[in-house]
C-alpha cells in the first residue's frame, strides 16, 4: 500500500458557515461555487504553515502500513521527512521541489524534481474552479482523533465517477488528523490517520538537509523527465471523464529503483495525469512486451484501483483513487492517432 496521506491542512473558517446544495440552498450555484473555492483553497494553502511530527497509519483492503513523518517550514521553504515503519526500509526527504527517496538496504537513492501534482501535504490535487460541480461539502460535528478534538467534514461526490471523503481536522490548529475514502455505499475503503502527533514543534532542518547531502556509496538514480503532451506523442482522449482535466504529461525511464538491473529500457514510459481537483488518475503508456505484459488485469488495494491491458502495440496502465468504472472510461477513451 502506498504511503500517501493528505495531512497538514488548516480549516480557516467555521463549518456552520458553509452552504451546501443538499441543504435546499438559499445561496445561488455561483455563490456556492465561490464558497467552495475559497474554503478549499484556504485548506490547501494552510498546508505550508504547520510544523508537526508524528506517526500515521494507512489501512485498507486488508493491508496496513505506517510511517513516521515530520514537516517543517521556514520562510517560504518547505522541509519533509518520512520514514516507513513496515517492510523494506525507505526514507523520503523533501526540500521544496527536490525529493530524495533512499533505500538503505540496497544502497539506492532516487533523486527527482517533484511534479506539480502531489498528495502530501496538500488536499487539492489541481485547480478548484469546478469543484462545486462535482463535490458537495457538509459539516458533521466533532470527534476525537489521536487524543485531540477534531471537526468532521464530509465531501460527497455528485456523480458515480469519484469517491467521497470524510475528513477530521484538529480544532486548535486545523491540521488534518484523519482522512477516510468512502464509496457510494458509504463504506470506508481506506483510512489514513495519525496514531500520535505533536503540533507546533521546533523545526529540525538538519534532519532533512544533511541526509540529502550524504549519498556517498549509494547508486544514485536521477531519472530524466521530459515534459510533453498526450497529443504530441500521438495519442488522444475521445472523451474525458466529466470533471477531469490533463494536468501533467511526461516521458520517464522505465527503470525500477529497487530492481537489480542498472539499465533502463531504451523506450521510456509516457505518464499523463488527470485531476478533478481533489483526486487524480495516472495513465501510463509503454511499448507492449510479451514477456512482461502477459495478461490484462484489474486490482484494488484500499481505495487505489489499477487497470492494465493491451492497446495494439502498446501496454496501458491506469491507476487512481476512483471507482473501477472510471478507470475503464479512461482506458476506453484512449485512442492512437493515425
């Protein structure tokens, strides 16, 4: 299971001030859209204003993983440190847009420029212009999480193309303490929650910057990401899923950092990311290889759905925290231009 929480969010505003469409609505659709935009933008921007450290657990689909996390800010600079506590040891260090992922056991370090789309620490995955069209937001009282009082917020989809979210935000600081992903039957598919957290800690910047400089003895992989467009690579989407827009498209090497091979494939993989503002879908396209791509399949781990299948001379993988039918819409909408 991927460690990808959406913590460190501040709710700058009272829950009771939000007007949802389900409430019968004394406000116009335009007014509601503006309120959603302002509210969620505040949540997103507040992610860079909290210093905290703690342990969080992600559970779903019978799998459980945990990590120790620290987030610091100093001026306009952002520092993060994440240490996995289960399975193979892995450390992630981030200074602004530079991310180092280190596997101590195999002595491998992956150095990348973070793409504009990220799951941590921001709630919003893309623009907020049309969020009110596809999500309805409602306050649901308060509860305790990790020993702290939290406000509860329900974010419900207006169609069947996306999942819903239930969020718990610390009353005192606004930090997001827990996030559930729920399906159309209100069943919890995945939960990310702090088991313990300290908010307002003193920044320990050396704990991030020093490991980023000490890579002697490591095999350092610096993948070359080439910005491109889906249509420039000979592909098109006949029809996009409502609400989703293309927000990123790159060509990247196919080498796995933890594999024994030190040679990447001569053919890079094309990755295009689509977002509706809260969640995203990644579409990967690579040349078909009969030895590696033996059969089509669908998998699910927690909220993350994966669809893999052949498309002529190509192999397509679609991944996202969306219902399986949504992934199928993306796969069926992809076409190779003549």
